[in-house]
């Protein structure tokens, strides 16, 4: 055999088998098409390219040019003292903690910068510098004004000379809210105001540990500084700053982004939508909005529905314009408009492989560079829109999006897509796979659904947790990861939880995996849930997995948890709730920031896929055990999805026992007196 032949054979052996890398049928079909079309995707590279073992352990340090210093864990583990050191003497725990800290910093920065963009647009809207955005939800505006300490009324003197409070003019109020929101980024001392919405007991924990964020930007910058060569060399102290930065994300950047988006675009309420690549239409101009910020996609929604644009599409031979989302942008337009979702993170290249996408419009985060290469094999236009995120490849177009000319920019983009319709190449194939789903469970929507319009409350949820119909609450969130079977981790973990009557709150790519598998349809309750949860879901008419939105909307999970604490009977702090968090297929640094703000908020949080901390047993022990003594929450890692779910359920059982809810499962309704008694206990 010649050398070339042996190489070929080796390659053939490693060829991708679509059925082994994803449980999603549409993805399998498109992978086969990609193979047929000779297009390489992330799935192919995951077969042929191995991850670096030392990096995966978190013990490769490259923060100065005397390194990289690589400190792999010896085979068989450490016996006796751990004497591994970098050139400067950095220990494995310092190195792993610094690497971890940098992930928290970048993840928090991503959400924080997204939030800043929202605030800037919000201020432009409030100043009426742009007519394209407006206040949609005045109730939410009031709520935000309240927690930002912006007065909502002014004293006005009546004809009788008596001064009475009157509501302030909407845009004037919005101006102050915008400025005050922006100040949460720039503030250098004190406490960011959005974080003060946490349950008082939680706030006390944070104050005792001195981790209440002082300002969103400050905490991220300080965290980065501390990871510079020769600064913070105490992993515990580094993690303290990780907590400040992560809390500044969850209870700051992300929360403010979500809230201001709700004011401008409306607070989500459950709506019907459809998901998977089958939402694309062969006879339509297909536009995919991919990325994260709804500022742009909201405008594209408007532009793509304008009669002149539809007329233009017809002129070009299309029956209409189909706008669908990809990744977290999909969640944003789904929960507010019910627009279709094409797929989650690992499907972005495959959407292009259909050959039916005229334009993929991207902004920031989770956009694979390879989409430009894939697009080259079809007619798809990749349009970048954010000055922060360009793709160097020659075949992408940049149409910069500015909030002052938002709708006009959006029209430009849609027009380009329409003009691209006649350029389709032969061989278009759209998988015949899509599922109906219900999504848009904001904290307000959950309240409404459980208690009805006039007596909306979380009490019925608490009652059902107390009486045991619902065992507990899980937040299952996060990405896909090409190193693990696409969607499989999410679905296995979630189905195990449902069987044990654990209701699931979900966002991001995880929620999309659920949607594709039918778990976001109310009818799925009787198929997948234990009898208690099934009964509750059927009575209330909700699916057992509540899709709460995009990844920034994980702040909605924090607020829902806060509402549960407030409703009473389940302890005084988030850490006392029978609840757990999970990211079975995580890959991005944002996921680490999210994981850490869940932990710092008192939640036991399990990750799948490996965590780059295993190279330092000491640091790992700190995250996986000791943090619980400080925060009531802790990290964990479990690769096997069944064991992963089991660990969450065990934790939930432990919390139920601590609340005295493990005694029998008699279905008694708990009245106010009993709840007070439980509270006092
Ligand atoms: Ni969040 Fe992961 Fe990306 Fe959204 Fe999907 S990959 S951390 S879920 S799209 S941000
Ligand atoms: Fe090596 Fe220390 Fe430099 Fe890291 S900081 S690369 S451990 S010398």
C-alpha cells in the first residue's frame, strides 16, 4: 500500500456517521447532504481533530511569554504533595483558577456588552432620536424604574392649589431609566441596583462575602487584571472576584438587557411557534437571523413584512419572505412574535446546506467562522451587521446596523436577500422536519398562567411543590457541543427529570433541543412526566418544559426563583429551594459565567462535557464542595446524562428533606397558616 493509500484509508475510517453525532433527524439528513455536496462541517472536524488534553484539564498557562507552562495531571493522579509548578512557581490551582476566571470574565463581558448595546438603543429611543423603537410595555417600565430608584410620579399643582402625584410622561421616565441603567455599567462603588431584587437572605450572603457587584464593567476589568501574570495567586480570592463578575452578569448585564428589551419589544407571553430546519420554505425567500441581539432582528421582522418588500420578493419569483431564527436570536423573535426557529447552535452550517437560505444575517456570539466557507458552496449571503463582529472571508457582506437608522438598515438587508433568490443553485433540499411548540414563559407569564389574570401568583406552584405533585424545579440551559452527541445530553437529562416530576425551566440551545423533540408541546406532559407533574401541566395547560427565552434570559430564571421564594413555604433563600441547574452540552465561556452566577445565587449546578478544572484537584474540590459552605450552591461535573439527572434529583430530594417535605406524599393543600409555620421552622 502506498503512503497516500494508507492515508486515504485512515481518513475513510474516520469518516463521519451522521447517526452517531446527532439525535436530530433533520441534522442527520443535512449532514448526509453535506457529505454528498462535499462540504466540510464542524461535525467532520470533531471526528478528525482531538481536543488538547492539558487545556481540557485547565492546567495550561499562557498568561506570559515564559510559558506556555503545561501542568498535566500525572497518570494515576497525584500521590503525596502536588509539586507541579509553572516557571514562575504558579501552582495548578492558580493556573486553573486563572483560566476559569478568564472564562467568567469573557462570558460576563459578552452579556454585559450586549446589555450595553440595548441600553444605548434604549436611550436613543427615549430621546426620540430614533422613531424605529418605542416603549411597548409601560408596566415593565414602571417596574424597572422602581428597582432603579427612578421616581415614576411628579407632584403637580391642581387648580385648587393642592399638589397631587401624577404619572410622569412615558419617554421622560424612559430617559431617566436609560441613564440610570447605564450607570450600573459605569458605577465604581456601592451596589448595582438590579442585584438588590434578590431575596433579602441571598443579599445578606453576598454582603457577608463582600461580593455584591459594584459596577458591571468594573468587576470584569478587575477580574481580568487579577489574572495577569503575578497578580492574584490565591484561587479562593480569584473565585471571589469571579462571583462579583458573574453576579454582575446574571443580576446585572443580562437582567438589564432582558428588562429593557421587554420594555421596547414587549414582555414575552406563551405563543405557538415551530422549530427545525423544516420551517424553511422552498418557494420563499428564506432569511435567517443568527446571533443574539434582538435590536436588529426586531427591525428585520418589520422590514420583511412590509407590503413593498413582499411585492419585491414576488417580482423576483418568490411567493413570500420567510424569516426564521438561529441560535439565541431565534429565541428572541420566537418568544415575542412566534416566528419560526430553524435550529440551534450545531445546525447553523446545515441550514446553509439546504441550499434554500438567501441570507444569513449575523450579529454577535456563537457564530461559527465556517459558515462563510459553507456559504461559498451555495448561494447564501452571509451578512455581518455589528462593528464588533466581522468575518474576514471575502464572500461575506458587512451592512452596519445603527440604531438611528435601524429600519432602513434592516430594509437594505432584506432587499439583498430578496435579490439573491434567483441565484439559487440546483439541489435544494429542505428536511421534512418541524415541530410545533409553545414558548415565551417570562416570570410574568408563569405567574399569570398559574394564578390567572386577576390573582396571578406563584403560590399554586409552591403548593404543588409542597404537596409533592412537583418534586422540584430544574433550570436546564446552554449550548450544543460538537464533542458530544448533538441534543442528546439535553434530552436525556430533561426526560429523566420529568419522569421524577421535576418541572424544567429552559433557555437557549437547550430549549431548542426540547422544541425539536416535542417537549415544548403541552401534550408531551402525559407522555414524559411522572403522574404528579403530568397532572399539574394538564390542569394548567402548560408544557412540562417552560421555554423562557435566550441565554440572557437566564436572568428570568433567577427572577422566577426569587418569586418562588417570595410566594413562601419553601424557605427564605434560593439555596433552600428544591431546585438545581444544568448545562449538559455547554461549550461557550458565557456558559461558565452563567454557571457561576447560578452557583453564587445558591444553586447546585451540574455541567456535562467536562470542565477545565480537573487538572487541579484542589481547585476542583473548592468549586465542587467548599463553595457550598459559602454560597449554598456549588459546581459539579457529570458526563453521563443519567447520572447527571440523578445527581440533580438527589440534591432536590435533599432540599425537600431539609424543608420537611419528604414525609409522605399525602396530597394536602397547604394553607396560609401552615405555610407560615413552615416558614418559621
Ligand atoms: Ni447560550 Fe451557548 Fe449560543 Fe445561545 Fe446556544 S450556544 S451559552 S444557548 S446560541 S448563547
Ligand atoms: Fe508560566 Fe507563570 Fe508565565 Fe503562567 S505566568 S506562563 S505559569 S511563567
